[in-house]
C-alpha cells in the first residue's frame, strides 16, 4: 500500500474515539439513571474503566508482540485458537459492525424526524418509514463511494466530523457543571427506589457500557493502514481515555442537576431534554444536531471496520477469495460492497418490521462478546508459552475475566441470540475453506 494512503496517529485516534462516541453518549444520562443509583454507577464505571483499559492493553501489546498480524480481532483469534475460532471472531465482529451501522442510520433520521415531522405528516418517524429508508439509502451509498476513493480520505472526513461533534458534548458538560447542585447529587445514592440489589444495578450498567465502548479495537482493525506500528497502541489508549472521561463526566455529573428518578423518566436523547430544561430550544437543537453529526461520523468509522474484516479474513482463506481484492486506491471494494448490500437489506427489513435503534443495539452488542473475550485469551496463551513478563500475563488474564464478566452481565438470552447468528456463518466458512484448498492445490 502506498505511503500516501496510510493513516497517521491523529486520524487513527479520531477513528477510535468516533467509533465509540456515537449515538449512545446522547442517551447516557437517562440510560444509566434508569438502572443504577450513584454508588452502583460509580462502581460500574470503575469496573468498565479497568476492563476496557485492560482490553486496550491487549491490543497495544499484541500489536507490538505480533506486528506481522494485521486485522487484530480476526488474526489474534486465528493464531491463538485455530481457523474456526478466527472465522467466528471475524463473522461476529462483522455482524456487530454491520448491524451497528444500521442502528446509526436509523437513530440519525429519528433525530431528524423530531425537527421535520408534524402530527399531520410523519416523514422520518423513528427512522423506520419509507422516507427514512430512501434518505438512509442515499447516505449509505454516498459513504460507499467516498470510501471507494480511499480509506485515508474517508478517515480525514471522519476526523473533521469528530471535531465537530465534540463541541456540543463539551458545551453540555459546561452547562451541567454550571447548574450542578451537591444536594441533588446525593439524592438516593444507593438507588433504593429501583428495588434492585447493588450488584444487580452494577450488572445492568455493564449492558450499557459495553455498547458505548464498542469500537476500542478500531486502530487494530485498520493496523495494516497505519503509517507507523507504534501509532496503533497510542491511538487506542488515547481514544479510550478520552471517551472514558467524557462518559463518566456526562453520566455522573447529570445526577447533580436532576434527581435520578427524573433523569430516568426523560425521553431519549436525554441530553437534548436536559439542555432544553436549562437553555431552552437552542440547547435542544444544538444537542440534536450534535447527535446527527456524531452518528454519521461513527457510521463512517464502523463502515470502514465492516469492510476491513472480510478483506483481512479472505486473505487467510476464512472468507471467499473474492473479498480479498482491492481497487486502485487500496480500498477493499468487494468487501465494502458486501457490507453496503447487507446494510441496505437490513434497512429494508427494519422498515417492514418497525424495529428501532434499541433492538439493533442489542443484536449488535451480542455479537461482540466472543471476539472481545478471544483477544484477552490469546494474550494469555501467547505470554504463557513465551514465558513473558508477569505484567503482560496479568493484562491478558484481566481482559479475559472482563470478557467473561460481560458475557455474564449480558445474560443468557443475549448469548443465545449471538449463537443463533453465528450458525449461518458456518456454511460460509466451509465453502471458504474448500475454495482456499482448491486454489492452493491449483497453484
């Protein structure tokens, strides 16, 4: 790949940050207040902060220990646990990313509907109307052709969008700091009115924090396109730390301007409702516009990841060889086409079923559980065989425990949903292995 088409540290960091900070942050005050009191919320963020930093540490150290492995999620699972585990990790991650971008498009036009819809005429509704489908499809294929021009160009557009969407978030934090009241902050700290044990409250926060941190692996997914290998780990940590600080400030400080029960009763995006209370309509508009920009920026990040995974897996024979081809700009055009067509199909299904953002988030999140666990498990296996330092073993073990905790927190229903969605991929894996073996024999 030409050096001019490679991505630098700033753009890589923006991709990591943007892929994590999407739609979820704008509903975070209500989402967290709905399931936990202040004490459980703080405990949840401590567990999440440690777990995500450990997972980021796995990506950082594996990128240095195994610099020849590009693609991260797929490559680590394959190296550690064989071709089938590698494929399942790639398949699960691809579905997570692809279904996730469908959710981003739906929620973006649902937010736009708040401005253009009237009681007499619903144009975009919850992002599931015919008009929404047409508009979402236009965005989908516009981004598709943008990426065809080059991944670096798409990453630069994402960088600009990331800077733009950060402005409303910073303004929101400044507003809640201004209106913060210590007396309000300490109301129902234990979440007694929830009638849920402390650990159940903490467990419930995990379902939310798992989604808002999905995307931590962004720099690893695009590792083959980084200007310098050392930028991969740096971008991952910088993006994670920035997002963690942002999430904690928004969710925790919100309890200082409205009691937990009132926050829990707000409609989403709850940040817009809070801004309307304190700054009126201009504040609500600012947050709603920020949501739309944020969602579309995250969409761009995730569509890049979605296209990269089948491309990388195809190079190892886990996906059909057709997806290993690139155009003259170095873009995995066939893999991108697969992703865009799948997103288009899902948008049509969403229109007919009426399923909205929350359902898509549940499905998307369920697919990332196994890939994340396998990353930590591979670092454990690698460091055990190489007699590496105790620090590296501890990072891998800690990330693996966090991965198991996420599976437990997600619940049996979510795990079963992910297993059902893994089944169709097995047929693709069998065909890919057959094709790969035939091509190897012919050569």
